[in-house]
């Protein structure tokens, strides 16, 4: 069975705009903002970002300039950032309606904050001169961001093997546990990343989802694009989006839950989570694509993980685990395969279901 476009769309959106919700006290960058701005190293005081205005944007409103500078930034979000962070040279606040001048530097000042706690360990499964395979625990971000720096897998790799010794070659969400492949910079890293890009890497995930999935085996073929809702980090099913294909196999059914084995044929952002939500079986604990949608996600952002929110989600984190990965060694060409068992929190979740 193949599920294709027309089955339905999965969105983490409630119809509200971002301006209908108060901003959290600690301003957080969205992923695309973090990618645009990068991460300042060794900052002890406020973090200052500067954007120079090009000649062709002379006379633009400040909020429109920020929209241009940061991809996919909404007008409401740009205005909120300006009110919270934009400053003149004398420290006085700026306003969204101000006009920018060619050559001027738009300055945003973000106060330093304490980095949130995260697990600071990983299991080393394999190491040679150019390759490392590790097991990442849930809750550990892979790459630095304006929220995390020291508590990231990349930072821990530098601590263990030396700065820049190994680089992460693919994505894995913060809440997703499991296998991560890292390679030494140079030919090994290039070859390893090429295998991912050319879809030569075979990956399998385990997921605990809501509801009893009826078919034992089937394929989800639903293209994905950036969400048009208020949460810009989300993806959604979109007939004009990029190809996204996931093979699904039911391992076991229990109560009102199913344990699935997932084999992504493509590697789109949030692909497994969106696909399962689109067919009516979201992953337990998924804050973005679960039944609560944007409302529950925003409640978690502002309140943290309360007992009520966890009960609505079904688990404290998304019940998704990167369980198997197979590829060719980037230099020798040897076929390699690694496995990772379901972690204790998901074993307990399944047994108690």
C-alpha cells in the first residue's frame, strides 16, 4: 500500500498568528535565524549582532529590512525582535517603522542567558582514524545554536577527541535518540556526506505512535514543504513540496499504540514525524506534530513540561529512535552496519502502554 498526496496535510498550526501569543521572556531564535546569525564564541556579556544595509535597501522600513535579512521571518516576528533587541548607537531603542540608510549597521543586542541543561555524555560504538559512530541520548542537541553551545554533541566530540577532530555528517533532532556518524574533516567527511546526499545510506528508526496502525507494511509518499502556519520551523505535506518517501512496518500493536520500524527513502527535515502525523498516527511525545498542534507547543515553551502537558503529549519527548544505519566506509569502501537498542525510557513507555 502506498499513501500519496491527497490523503491529508499535517500541520502544527492552529490558525492563530504569532502576535496572538505573548513572547517568552527569554527571546529564542528560530532555526533559520540561528543559521543566519551563527553562534558567538566566548561571549560573557550581551551578544551583539550587526547587519549592514546594502545600497539597494535604502529607505526600507526596519522591520522589512530584517525580514529580508533573515529568511522566512514573519513581519510579526521581525517587529517583536526589533522592539526587544534593536538599539541605536547611544543605547536607545529603535522602532519597526524607522527607515534604514544605506551603509548603516542595524544593531541587535541580546542579553546573555544561562545555557539549559542537557545530557553531557554519549556512547562510543566505533572509532578508527577517520570515522566515529556514537549513540546520542535524547535531549542532547547535535549542533550549537543561540540556546545551546557547550551542551551539544559537537562540543562533546571536541572535548573528547580534540577541537575539529571529527564532524557530524547528518542531522538528528535533539529529542531523537540513537546513532550518529561523524567523520574526520577532509576526504572522509566529504565522502560520508556524499553518501547521505546520494541516498546510499540505509537508516532505520523505531517509533511509538498513537493508535493501532492497520496495515502491516506500507509506504508513505507525501511531498513536504515549509509550513505556512505560525510555527516557521515546521514542515507540512504540500503537493508542490519536495519528494518525501517513508517505508513503514508494524512490529507490534498494544492497547492504543503501535511500535513501528521506519525506513526513510529520502531525508527531509522532520520527514518521519510529519508523515506519521499526516496518516493520523503521530509519534507519542511529539510537541510539534502531535494532536495538540501549535497551542500545546506554545504552552510547553511558556510553562515547561508540566504534568498536564506531558499527559496530553503521551511522553516527555518524541518517541523516536535512530536504531540502525548501514553505509560504506568513506575511504576503504567496506560495508558497515551499526545497531542501537531502544533506550530505557521508550522501553518503559511501550511496556506500560
